[in-house]
């Protein structure tokens, strides 16, 4: 499952980052790394961007970036 499919309020553990190397690098720099637990807080009205809580701070990521984050639900 990918991060963009996580329901609002849901917890998920990051399994791996996929996609373009520049997107993977940017996500890792923002703290979205394998093993981290994230909570999807909310989506914008049109579904983009997505707000998540990771490492104690709120982060907004675009849908195309959230697709590159593979997660397992129920962390």
C-alpha cells in the first residue's frame, strides 16, 4: 500500500521509498525514511497535498510524492 491510500487518522510504518531518485532523496531529507511511523492527518479538498505527522512534526507532501512512499498499515 502507498501513503496516499492511508485513511485520515490512520497510522502506517514506512517500508520503502520508490520512484524517481530525486523524489526518494527529497522524502528522505524530510524525514520519511524506512521504519518511521507516520499518521495521515488530512487531505486538501481536491486530495493534494496530504498532511502527515512524522518524527513529531507536520509535513505536507504532494500526492505524487506520497505515491512513492510504500507503507504497511496499522503500525
